[in-house]
């Protein structure tokens, strides 16, 4: 599912909301998750799962064109752990 399909599904399920309102709600939802993760926090949605960040250590990489060794800096990456109910729904 892509963002536009999500917006259409929400608008169809909530005909009393204008399309602009549905779009604002989705924007706020995703912005809040992204902001919390950027601050190093965790977002837990009961029955769905939890979003958090993981640290990647610095490492040596290779330039694919030249084969030259390159230093790859450490970074934070998003991580999702599905909840118990989500795993149960997927493995029915």
C-alpha cells in the first residue's frame, strides 16, 4: 500500500471528513513518528508494533568501481518490531 491508497481508504471509511482533513491527519501521524525517532525515542502502537532506531557501527566499505577501501561512518537506522497481534494475523 502506498500513501495515496492509504488516504483513499481512510477517506472512504470516514466520509464525514474532507479529503484535506484526512491528508493532514496522515501527515501529522507520520511526522510525529519521524520526529520521535529523530530524537532517539520509540513509538509503540499496541497490537501493531514498535518503531525505534538502531545504531550502525562505523565500518570499512569498498568503492564498487575502483575497489578502493572507504570509511563508512556510523549511523542510526529505523527499526520495526511487529507486535504479537500483528505476527498472529500474518501467520494464520
